[in-house]
């Protein structure tokens, strides 16, 4: 397995955990600020995965 794809897989696992945190925060009526923070972190991790999988690997920090 390509090392870059292994890193992408690990980032995807992190994004999955962040998504669960986001859903739990939403269900418990967390503040908009907290929801935005969790959404931003999930989005950042998913963008890393997308960059590695689809190309442009030179511009991603894993």
C-alpha cells in the first residue's frame, strides 16, 4: 500500500471520529461556535484525504 494512501486512510479515520463528535454536539444543542469548530476540523481532515487521493499531494500536510 502506498504510504500516502495509508496517511489518507488514517486522516479519514480521524474525520470519522470528528463527525461523531459533531453529531453528538448537535444532538446536545452545543453552541454555534462549537458546531462550527467541529465542522471545520472535519472538513479540514476530509480535504486532506481528498487531496491525497485525487492528487496535488505536494500541497498537503499530513
